[in-house]
């Protein structure tokens, strides 16, 4: 399964780099990328070469990293909380990132948006985990309730800033970011999101066996020798920091981290040693195609990719619920 999805991801990236208003064949797009990696001469003119290498490839690779990372974070959150509705934004991270992003947009310093979004997400993480600890420990229930409280407060703060200060074109920029957009991604975004996925993904995958035990409940995990409190805190922090980086690069893209882990478990089972890498490949492939559709279906106009993920994810989630009930 993982091998098939890896091949599909590579083919999807090549096809996505070729699609757009400027028609370029997948073979030429792949040859252009290869030329830049090896220093050879490319097959395209300088203008079309720049379209592939400077515009499309950073966007495609950022979409892959964001989609894959969100799917992994969703799978981890669902295991840690034993909640099938958990997603990467459970700790209020999207609300915190939105607050930071909206503040810099209304101040007219959009260049600082990724930094402000990450700092907002990090603030939400600190508040949620701090509130959970104050409520009696980092248990699944305490974390969920703390995340809901932090999310409600930061969402209200975001709405207040928009209502009080946003004017003119800033409304459109804010709306696009809140709905999730990967337009404007560059090689810096590729480097940041890829580094975050690698640095956070390796320890999360290494924790596959503790995640399997968490799915059985805290008592069973403790009986299996897992230091529940310490491991849960580490996994929450690691997942939240990864989510913060991804949201800072793309905005709050919904449903990827909620739906795809369920679909993957239906195919490969519940062992996280398989669920996490397959979720990454499935999420990366899905968001590459969703973002490609968002920028090509209504060209020259472009949709926020979060709209498409919601339109696809909602019916798919309903189908999974009906299927699960039928199986039971």
C-alpha cells in the first residue's frame, strides 16, 4: 500500500506541476525539475522554466508536506484522545494561528504573517496544555476541554479584531487565509514545512507502539509499561508544533487531518507503524490534487483550497460513518 501511494505521490507532483493556464507536458515538467537538480540544460524556455520551477513546484511540494503532515497529526490526535472526531486543531491551534495572522494583516505587515501565525498557534498550545495541567493533568478529557475553551476565546478575539479593524482589501486577504490557501508558496515554505514534517514525523512514528497502547485506554497503556502522562505530553507538544508550522504556511485547511486517518485505518488496520506513513502519503497526494483543482478549475480565478477539502471531506466522512454503522 505504501509503495503504491509513494508512486502515486511522485506522479501527482509531476502532473500538478504541468497543469495550469500555461500548458506544459508532465514530461517537460519532470525534465525541468531534473535539470535544476542536476545542473543540466532544461527543455523549456526561461519563462516556462520559471513557471514550473519558481511558481508551481514550490506550491506542489508545500501542499504535499502540509497535507501529509496534517494527516499524521490527525491520526496521532485521534489515538491520544480516543476520539474519532479529533483533528490537528484540537488544541485551538487554528484559532491561535488565525489570531496572529489577522493581527498582522490588519496592521499591514503581511510579510510577517507566517511568523505571527506560528506564534499564535504556539500561544494556543501553551494555554491549552497549561489549562489542562491546572485542571488536573494532561488527560485526554482535560486536553479536549482545554482546547475547546482556548479555541472559543481566540476565535472570539479574531472576530473582534476583524470587526473592529479590518477595512478594504484586508477583508479578502483575511478570508482567503482563514479558508486555507497555498498560493504564493516559495522554496522557503518548502524548506520549513519539509523540515517540520521530518523533525516531528520521526519521533511520532517512533512512538507507534505507545500510540497503539493509548488506543486501548490509559489503564492498559500503563499495564504495558508506558509512562502515560509524560508520553502523552510529549506527543501533544510534538503534534501541536508541527501543526503550527503547517498552519503558518497554508492557513487553516480543514478535514484533511480528520478524514484521511479514518480512511487509512479502514484499509491498513489500526497499527500506527502502518497508519502513520500511509496517512502521510495519502494526505500529501490528496492535498496536491485538491490544491491543483483549486487553482485550475475556475482559472483565472482561484478558490481557497480549504473550500474544496470541506466539500470533498464532508460527504466522505458521512460515507465512512454510514459504512462503519453497516459493518457493526
